[in-house]
C-alpha cells in the first residue's frame, strides 16, 4: 500500500498493541456449545448430510488446527524477519524498530496460540493431533532463499486479515473468545503485511534474474510443501472427527468429508493468500509473465 512506510507501521503498532490476558482471554474459557471456525473458512456448510452438532464439532476441530497452524508458521516468520533486520542494523533505525516490533508481536502471538491449545484440549474429546513440529518445518522453510520465504510470509499476513474481515467478523454464531483471539491477532497483522511489501522488493533488487528465477521455483516448492502439510493434517483431523463422532456414514460421505476438509485447508492456507489482490500486485511487479504462468500452473495442480 503506497504511502505506508516504516514510521507509519510503528505508529499503527503502538495503537494496536494488546495484552494476552488483559485484552484477549480476560479469564474466559471456550464454550463448546458454539462454533469456532466460520463456514466461510471451514466450508462445513457444503457437507449437507451432516447434522448441526456434527458440523459444529468439525468447525471446532478446524478451529483448533487453525490456531495451531498460526503458532506454527509464526516460528519461521520470526526467524526470517529477525534475519532481515540485519540489513537495517547500521542504517535506518526507524525500519529497524518497525521490524523488531513485528518480531515481538509474532513472539507474543506464538505465546497466545500455545496458551489456547490446552484450553481447547480441556473441552474436546481425546485423540486430536497436530502433526508437525514448528522448529523442524521452520528449519526446512529457511533452507529456501529469502525472496521465496518473504513471498510466503506476505501471503500469510494478507490472508490472516482477509479471513477475519470476510468470514470471522460477520459470523454471529461463533465462540466470542475464538472470535476475539482472531480480532486481536488481525489488528497486529496489518503492519506485518505492509512491512513485507516493503522488504520483498528490497530483497528482489539484490537478485540477478537467474537468482529470481530460482526464487520462483523455490516459492513453488514451498507451496507444495505447505500442501503436503495440509494433506496430512486434514487426514488427521477427519480421522479424529470420525473416531469421536463415528456417524453412520458410508464411503461416499466419508470421502466427501475428506475432500471437503482438504479443500477448506487449501483455501485457508494457500488460495486465499495466493489469490489476494495485494499479493498478486506485489508478485506481478517482480516477475515475468512466464514466471507467473509457472506459478499459476503449479497452483492449478493443487486445486
Ligand atoms: Fe501473528
Ligand atoms: Fe504476522
């Protein structure tokens, strides 16, 4: 977004600043009689053969994974943003402060998501599993070049805001605590996307066209790796759903649930970011038409 520099990010960050206990949790617990993830993200409304209680439980499972996924991606986001602060250590101290705030906020978000996992576990039946270790995945992501990792980070920062505004905020039937977590989270995410939009072109300027072309390949590899994670986690989440609820479903319905949850996760973590107009604008200003086609083809294989 034009006109939003690092100084503006600091100003917004100071205004948005919140505390986990005082502002977000406020001594509350999750009410399992309410939905967590809205239909716009969970897509459970498309599984019309499920009863209301079953759909609600599936939205709660997806909501738990949603919170875990954020705690998990924020591990590599902080590591990468801390690394790029190096470029400002001895230069623009306003940029340095803005990026340090970015990291401080993401560390707090990780703490928030760590705190709510046991709160969700208390109310939900045993057997839920979040499969991936944040450090192991972060180490693999950080093997890729900074250009590709910044692209992935921008997608995430943008869809975080989009999900809240488009789907979470308008849904009146959600758990108020779940809703507040993502309201406050979103408030501190707005500056992150702005800073990604500043840093990604700076990184881009350092690259030769050959290095950028490699960056495009590595971005495609990262998206494929994200999809691998989504396939495994959606399977684990549906297995848990079927084990706990064991509704008398036939193979056709079970397959529809498996496809529906995977489709929802791909929407949540890949397409709502990759198709975001701001992501498309930022990407389009850095790559060639042929590179854009390569990315679109790779996305087409996932759909
Ligand atoms: Fe965050
Ligand atoms: Fe963020």
